[in-house]
C-alpha cells in the first residue's frame, strides 16, 4: 500500500497482514530505544515511519469500510437535486 517509502530498503508492506505490521512497529520501537549509534537510530526511524504510515492508511480504510457498513458515512447526507 505504501507507495512513497522513506527508506528504500522497506519491503512491500501490502504483502504483510495488519498484525505483522503492528508487530514490526513494536519491534522497531524497541530497537530504536535500545540503539546508541545515531546513524543506526536514524535508519530505524525511517523504517519505523514507513510501517507507521502503512498502519495509519490501513486503519483509515478500515474506518471508512466500517462507517459504510453501519450507515455512519456521509455519502447520503447531502441530497443535491
């Protein structure tokens, strides 16, 4: 799903499940906090940003779908006739 990755070595995140992306975010956060080398922290930050943006996009799509299913979307709110 992510088209514009910050880090060029980020894999295609659309192949991963949401659970796998969430697990990777947690793993990267732990590694970022334990890293001492500023260059390593910077690289981990780029990966972490890619995964977090992927999660944001997935959550937004899930919310739109949920709103459509429950009738809480705004599609039929305004009648232009």
